[in-house]
């Protein structure tokens, strides 16, 4: 069930098995696509793997899904977490800053 996969994903997330956690959350989403918490958890697992753009994309898709299916209240926490992620830069997008040579 989606609840079991969500619980498995959470356990894997806290034990730093981020890739496996992401797989479990994806499975939970497949089984219960209206559960916003699983999208947030998947985004967290992706972010912890350094996959910032993937995390943002997951949240954007989830928000669109919720809004198209009349679940605006479920979209709100997704929007909040997306805003939080968008204020962070992914390590790959941060410029290399080298000290000026004197």
C-alpha cells in the first residue's frame, strides 16, 4: 500500500539511503497520487542527493496535478516547500569563486 511505501521511504531517508528512499516514495506516489506528503518526501530525498532541479520539477508537477484535480488545499504545502527549495541554489549552479591572486 502507499502507506507502507511511504513508511519505508521515511525509514530509508533517516538512515541516509536516499536513492532507495526516493524509489519508495515514487512507488507510494504511484499508488496514492493525491498524497502531498509523499511528493515532499521525494523532493527531500532528491535534494539530499544533490538533485535540486529534479526536486523542483517533482514539486511543480505535483502542484499542477493537485490543482487540476481540485485539491488546492493539498497544493499549498507543496507550494511552500517549492518556494523554500527555490531560495536555495543547487551546488552545481553555484559559481566557482576563486580568491584574487595578489
